[in-house]
């Protein structure tokens, strides 16, 4: 089957990756649920099934609907995969939260839910819970490695990095090995992961994982698309699924922390946010990170670091409401 064939729609409950023909590529649409307009919510899935058995790698993009790098990476990797020379399977979902993609939002416009907070989902729940349920059960659960391609999206600003599970377990060691060979020189290890994520779903099943971040901002920088494309190929090489060797990258920054950007330093005042530090800067407790100004330029709030750390994320959309996250800090490994 060539990748130019039309999408084959499959009822998701009946879908089984083991039934996909070997030595072939499959362009599928998993039918999740009917929508009010009469169309179905269909999750696109690109599957390359090698002629020889081997590991299964799952690559996801568009878990957040306003992060575009991975959406460009996946079709490119799929086009270049040769199933006759592949060991194992590569399952790739290029746009996981389809409704959020349609409206260019992080979360779903239908039920307001963040797909990265609702795993393992619910087969009888709202649309985002159903996407999580089926994506988890039918796709991620099959993985020997999960690669979840994110970026900062419209509202945030994050350096290009690869995140991984930092634990002295089989899954943790495998995660770190993939991260070190991914090809990106900012590594962010997470000893623990809050529930509801694709990666917490994987952790609970002993599946190694990495994810990416990049500046985002509604764009996809060519260097980030190239870096993540190389990272997916490097991961397949590390697992021995395609020919070629790959050397580990010495990290310019090796960071360690929870990775929970929900627990960031939030704005008290609404206004215009003006950062005073750069991403990846080291700050001490009490250092000024930025301020929030009113429309005539007066500072309403001076934002200071509550603890020492490295600036790993900051607000990218400069209009802020009270409670919006402005900064996240993490530690060095
Ligand atoms: Zn994201």
C-alpha cells in the first residue's frame, strides 16, 4: 500500500494493530464518535508495519491543538519509511486532538478539556475523554517506546528540548538512552509525572517515553521540524528498527524536575507581561523575572523567583489575565 492511497476509516473498537498487513504502510482514520454535524470524529493514524517483527514505536502530535511542529514531522517520517526495510511497527497519530486543531486552541472547544490531563480517558465520557481512552488503549498501550511531540503552542515560550522519564528502572533507563541519542542538546529528566498525561499513561504500563518542546508560538521553525524528524529517526536507530548508528549528544543543559508546567509562577494582575530574563537562565530566589504593566506602562506587579532555578518556560502571549502562568523553573541534573 502506498501512502498516497485514501484514508481507510476503521471503527476504533474493532481496530487491532496486529491485523495490519506486514511490509506495508497504512493510512487510517479511527472513527471515535459521531459529531452533531453528522460527520464522525476521526483520528488520523499512519502505520508503517515492517516486513520483520520488532518493537512498536508510537509517535504522537497535536495532543495540544496549537502545536504544529510534530504535525509536520509525522507525515515526513511516514513518507520516508520503507516497510520492507523496517523491523517492527511505527504508529503515528499526527493530530490527536482534532477539535482543538480545528480552532487553533490548546484544549478542546467542545468540552474544554486538555487532552494531556485526561488519560486514561473514558469510553463513555466527553469527546476528549473518548479520544484519550481509544488512543491509550488501541495505540499507546501497544508501544515499546512513546514519542510525544509537543511545543510551546500559542501562549507559552519553551526552548527546544527533549523530556524523558528519569528513573532507575528499565523504562527509565530506556527513556534516558533515547533522549541522549535524540539529537537535541537540552535534556529535561522527570523523576515523577503527574497523572492524566500520555507519558503518565505510558509510565503506569512500564513503557519508556520521551517528549519534545520547542518555542512554538503558532509557527513551526524549520530547525525544530528538522530536529524532531531527526530525533524520531535516531530513536528508530537506537531500537535497531532501521539501519544506521547514532552517537549520543553531549547535553548543553541537563535539567531535572517535575515538568509540571501547571504549577508555574502565576500573574496576580492582568495586563501586559514584560519578561526580564531569558529561557535557560539561572536565577536566584528573589531575582526579578519580569513585570506586568497596565495600559499606560506602570508596573502593576514585579514578578520574582520564589526559589532558585533555571527558567524552563515563560509566557509567550504577552496579554495576561490574573492567574495566567508566567514562568516555570526547574533544576539542573
Ligand atoms: Zn503540548
